[in-house]
């Protein structure tokens, strides 16, 4: 497919980020990975300069190979048992009051890495119980006991992205299943009412408006509280091409539709990513 020209609204000015080096040196010092770097996120400069980062646990090699994702695919090594402590140390050093913990998908592990998520939450809470924790989890192949392990630690927000409309799963998330992702969100809400749930998807992969509206409806039916909608950007030439660049007004329209459908907060814009401004999203809801 012919490459589309990037429109003017996607040309991002790099902010002056004097703190970028500070965050980077902390994560490097304890040998951690950030999804910001691995996924080549366009907001990296902005987030690092605010002293925030989304920490990637369980290594940086994923057992799946989603068509939109820049993370390395292959057979990962065993989890680093010391990693939960390292994460807690980095979070404290960065002075974070809100942290997002995510992982690659670890289909090679019997619990999908759920116990590692649980230990990481415990380690952070042991250092400072006031820190708010959002976990952005894989689908654990739909295993309810893995989900229960994570939810049992009481994360403040349970985030799991549906990424796109069901028709495009074959290309975009070939090893995932739309229903399974919705069920995970629904089960989370049903079993742990006080944990807020969150999901997100990308526009620009060829989805239709009707499909997007169905996606909104499905997520609401699953009890999803927060929604993030952003523009898909091709991270590397061997990844899926962008089918369409969505103008900012359309993102605004979807935000209004989502708010009318009673999502607690909808972040919708070309540069919105799953954990972008996550702390603000959480605190706005809590303070309401
Ligand atoms: S499961 Fe997540 S990390 Fe793995 S390839 Fe897909 S999007 Fe990337």
C-alpha cells in the first residue's frame, strides 16, 4: 500500500525536556525497560519530561506479533525475580505518585506473568502505599485465575486494550480474540467493583464509523470506565500501513459520543496513547 503523507496536525514539536535524561538514567540504572522506548511512542519526550514513564516488566521480547507493534517478537527469557524490587526502587526514585506497569505478552508462562504483576504491585505498595497503580495487562489467554491474581492486589486501574474493531483482529492482533478481551474487562468489573477499568483503541487501520460505534457499545456493556482513542502510526516499515489519518475534529466527535455513553472519561486525539496523561484521567474521576 502506498504510504500516506503525514498531515500537519501530526507533526509534533519536540518539547524542551530537560528531565528526559533524568528518567532515562533511573530506568537504565536499574536495568528496566519502558514501553515508551520499546514501542517508539510519539509522546516519549513529553512524558519523560514530566517525570513519568510506563514501565515494561517481564522483558522486552513478546511471544505475540501484533501487526501494529514495534516490540521485538520471539522467545523471551525467564522473568527476572528481582524485577519487582527494581521497579519499586525506580518508582520511588522518580518520585511518581501514579505509575503504569505493563508487560509484553508472555504466553510461554503458565500464569501469563500474572504473579509477576502481583509481586510488582506488592513491592511498590511496600515502599509507599499512597502510590496509585495502573496495570496495563495482556489477556492472559483468558485465564480467570491469572486475572484474579492481579486483581487480588487491588490495582487502582485495570487497563486492557482492545486495540481495534473485531473485523481487523486477524491482521492487527492475530493471536488475540476480541471477545476474550471484552470478557476480561467485564470479569474485572464484576469481581472487583472498586477497581476502575480502562481500554483503548487506535483509529486509522481501516475501521468504519459503524464499527467504532459498536466498539463503544461493547466496551460500555463490559463496564469499561475509561477510554483512550488515538491515531495509529506505523512504527516501522514492516508493520501495518496507516489506512487513514483521522482529523482532530473526528477525534473530538468520538470523545463527545463516548461521554454521552457514560464512560467516566474519554481521552481522544491523534497523540492519545493508552497511558498518556493516565494520572490526570484517574484523578479527574476520583475528584468528581
Ligand atoms: S501483545 Fe502487546 S507487546 Fe506483544 S506484539 Fe502485541 S501489542 Fe506488542
